[in-house]
């Protein structure tokens, strides 16, 4: 095991780590600082469950649809995605560069009776261990790292041949600047001011390049949109203006 600190990594930004550590205690409050993420979670989980089930030829409505599927959740925060996936039977390894997030996640998993392998580390540290997984989750992380191509290559190295990677991020458009940055942080107060740096948002064309550079094939891309009237998020395949998710696959060995 590599003993390098996550703080000394090429992909973890010290300022980003400090910001999210300060918020860690509030992660699990559905009406607190992470309220937007709690509202966002159902559609993320649905997209993950349905696509993984289809990939594996399983019934998405089975309670243990993810039984024995090895999944790594990169930038897991306090476990908002990891816990429900573990309940579906997945063998979860969940990592975050912010130590405080991991400590909160460990406590909450014990309280929830779930066995999740939480680690305070970065993807490249697990690559050094030779770890590989059936599914890699890379959800709302890439817009916070310092070296996106290096980060993507490290994430891809953690994927077994034939496995799927899910990447969710924000498009760099005028619309996302207005709504996801200024609207969410300064007008609606959904997120603390400074949570996002719009310049680090990733256009789908750039995402395609990052995936290709990491040796992955783009399988699917879908937008995710928010309806202020129903206060709900939903999949919107053709609307990539703000939030979107891509599915990529590592080619199977010949």
C-alpha cells in the first residue's frame, strides 16, 4: 500500500479538500448544506442502477441487483451514493481525498449496518496497489481536480477490461455559469459561494477527449435537468447544457 498522503497527490487540490472537509459534518442532513445533493441523488442512483443492470443482464427491479459487483466510488464524500449502492448488494470501495469526509462516512456506515471499504486516498494511490473494479464511479469530481487527464487515466486504470465508468460533471456554457455557478451559489444559496470554479467545468467534447486519452470508449451521454416547479431532477438525454453524465467502457482484452 502506498503511504503517500492524499494531500500530496497530483489530482487533489488542497483548497478543495479543506472546503469539503469543513462541510463533511453536514453531508447527511437532507435539509442542510447538502440538500441539493440529496435531491439529486435519486436520479443519479436510478441511472446507475439501470445502466449497470443492463450491462450485466440483470433485472433492475431486483432488490439485490448489484450483488457482488465490485464498485469504486471516487470522491465519495460522506457516502451518499455508496450507501444505497451497498444496499443493492454491491461490494463498495469508496475513496475521498478529504479525511474528514471519510471519517464521517465510516461512522454513518456503521450506524447504517453497512460494510463499505472507505479510504482516505486518491485513485492513483489505489492504482499503485494494482486494484481493479467492475464499475468506476467518477461523479462530480473532475471539475475539482488539478490535472483532469492524469486523473482520468488513474480512474481508467482502476477499471477491469470490459467494465464501465460513469462520469458526471458540469458543462462549461453560459447557461451553466448563470444557473449552476451564480444561480446555485449566490441566488438560490444551494451551495456555499466558491464551491465551483466555472473555468474547470468540462465540455462534452473535452470529456470525449479525456476518455479517449485514457483508453476508454464512450458508450452513452445524457443530460440531467432540474425542474423548479416539481423540485425534482430527471434525465434529459438531449439537454447537455448544464449537468450531464457519460458512460464509458474499457475495451475487453482480445
